[in-house]
C-alpha cells in the first residue's frame, strides 16, 4: 500500500513538472481494464463472454500444458483472457534501455505526448517518467520477446475481499492489438497516419517487442488511444490455480496499473471482475487428494469497472 501511494505521488509530481496549464500539459493515457474473460474490444454483454475455461494439467509447474479430459491431474487452472484499453487523451508510450547486452534487464520510462505541438518523445533519453518496473526477455517458445513487468495483475478473492491465489504472469509486450468498443467516440484516437500519434500507431500495430532479439539494448511498446492489448486465455500463465480452493463463490479480479506507477488521466477504471461459483464433484466442500475430474465453474455475473462482484 505504501508503494502504491508513493508511486501515485511521484506520478503527480511528474505531471506537475511537465507544464502548468492543463490545456498545454501532457496528453495522458487512460487505461481501462476490459471485462474479464472477454475478447479484446468486444461490444457484447460481458455476462455472455466465454473466453475462459477450466483446465486440468499434469504438471503443476508448467507455464501452460495440454488440458486433460480427466485425471489424475497435478493442477486445476481457471484460464481467462485479459485486455486493457487506452481511452485517454494521449498514447501510452514506454521506452526501455540497458547499457549493454550483458545486463539481464532494461530500465523503463514512460513518455508523454505534448499538448502544445503533439510531439512524442523519440527515445528513452527523452522520456519524462522513470518506472519501477523492469523489462526482460522471455525465452519461452510462445513469447521470445521483451516483456514489461507489473502491467496487469489478476487474483482470486473471497466475497469479503480475501485473496486466495495470485497470478504468475511474467509480463506483457504492449501494442495495438484491437480497436476498443468505443474507439470512434474518442476524439484523441489516431486519424491522420502522418501525425505523431498516427506514426506511433502504425508502429504499435505490428509491435512484437523485438521478438527473437535477446541481445537488444532498447525496446519500445505502448497502446494508442482507441486501441487495446489483450492476452488470450490459452497463452502461458493466463490462469489462476484452483487446485486447493474450496467450493464456494469467488471474485476473479483483474487490475491494470495496480501500483499506479504509470501516469494516467484517470485511475478509477483500472479494475474489472467476474463472480464465479466453484463446486467440486460429488458436492464436496474441499478438493480431493487425487483430482480425477475438474470442479464445475459457473460464471455468475460480470462486473466491468468494479472490484467486487460476488457480493451483489
């Protein structure tokens, strides 16, 4: 909690240092956590989204793995798609750099688009805001590119807010993967591809965070206004471990920019949740010693923009 408030205070001081009047200050992004378990940019009722499943796996230590039809299983996982939109006044732009390829990670900085001439810093050196998160190269076969840590987090909570299990997500390679459901209503979305934000959007549409280049010394990533970045439920670590969770009602909570270290226009839309019911076979309250069948998991309701869903 202390880190959260320190980060928020630092972010506020950063914005203040960038320029005084709001109309000439930086054009800030606004990260919105999309509905849990929905494909990025969906306009459908979140309660009808089915981009999630329950997966029995043999090896509890594997990042992913084939889902078993039945056990015995080493672990039970609730897998779900996560997505984050940018609905702000300017793009999210993150530069990372290291002094040499001998360093294992890169330092990261956030850059802000100018509200005066709409220019966007072109390098790590020009970016205005240091970030506590680092960027590292993920060698797993489904990634093989540079990942920003701590962009999103997800957790399983009881209705009274107690966290039972957290994510094990490695990190994120951010880009413009889809258009938000309200993209056409956002005046700051890139429209002229020759503008600074337009040129950035062209880059971010194809951005793979220097895939296949573990020796890179710098990398750029981000999300344009009116776009979002999503991770499909079949991707590595897109799951919460249900192996030791008793039968009951729970919240699956997804949070973007949880520590508020990224400077945004608004932090009030950074969380979404969905309420699920979990029931082990045979009406059992606790998981069996040997898991031969998956528990039944039902989506009770989806609560975009809310941290609590099961208490309704």
